[in-house]
C-alpha cells in the first residue's frame, strides 16, 4: 500500500480532473485484455458520469464536455457490442 504522503504529494501538483483522467486511462487499459466491448462500454459510461458530475469548482469546464462525450460514446459502444 502506498503511503498517504506520497499520494498527497502527487495530487498537489495536479487537479482532480487530471487525476480522474489518469484513472480512466488505467481502467481502460486494464479492461482491454478482457476483449469485451460491453465492459469497455460500461467503463466509458461510468467515467462519463463521474466526469459530468464532478463539481466545476474542482475541475476546469472541459472535463464536463469530456464526460458528456463519454456519455454519448458509451451507449453507442454497448449497443454495437456483439452478444
């Protein structure tokens, strides 16, 4: 487990949106070996909601637009996934 001071010193240099974007990238890379388009779509929808619902006082406004774009792309990925 990482010491709390290490996590805190990392987060002081970045805003919440950048940290969430890093977690989204890691989660997406973690889902890719499963080769499931539905799981990738659910991951995209979940992070779209997280980005869209993050308070604007914590992140710049362009993360809201990223969240809305992910909320559009996620259901499209889910609908086009094979059974």
